[in-house]
């Protein structure tokens, strides 16, 4: 029976069966998104976006643009991000 011709209770049962499958870990597909290098650097330091932006001396919006791949960091920011990735404790000590 197509979904258009289902009764309310049939659709409800189908939805419940789907929820049970998801809870059991049997979802139809899984999507894994790898964080950007900038987001990985921030996570390595253990900061929120607000804290990390402040630490780097940029706006939160700029940091978000970097993390989402819409813009690329340049100059000193790129160097600080490299320090964050290779030696997060050094950047944490600045905060």
C-alpha cells in the first residue's frame, strides 16, 4: 500500500516501527561530517566559538565563516590556528 493510501493508524504504526529501528541502531543511513581544520583546532583547545574567537582576536562570525569553509584565515590567524592544532596547551595558557 502506498503511503498516500494509508490510514492514520497504519501511518502511525509505520512511524513507530521506524523509531524502534533507529533506537536499535538500525537506521537506514548514517551521515558523518568531518569538522573543518579550524573547528578541530578550536575543539583541541577546548573553547566555545565565542572564547576561541576572542582568543584569536576575530569576530564570532568570522570564526564561523572559517569553520564552515566559506572563508579562509590568513596571516597571523593562520599561524595561531597552526599553534592551536599542534600545541593546544600553549593557546589555552593564553586564555
